[in-house]
C-alpha cells in the first residue's frame, strides 16, 4: 500500500501557503518537503507537525493507495 500526498499540495494551494512557509511553520526540513513531494515514506512526527501547522486532519493531507493502483511517476 502506498501513500499519496496530493491532498497536502492541494491544501497548500487552497490556504495560499508556500512549501518553504510550511517547512518553517511545521519546523521540518526542506529535505522532508522533498520526500513528501516524491511520495517517499516519512515518519509520523513529520505528519503530526504538518497537521498542527495547517490545523487539519491526516485525511486532509494524505491518502492510502491500494497496491496496483499507483499512478505512473
């Protein structure tokens, strides 16, 4: 099962927040932002920090994609 962070990027657009502002507000590195952008695995601490910074739920920033239904990169 894979994780998609497309909802996070849409939420940033909706809230007019730039990725660098998210990194500063959530106290995470640009390296973590890049991992999210690539759809790589990140730890739950990172997700919690993002959730708190954006005042949202986990469902607002990520979704699970069943195996075999991943989009081509």
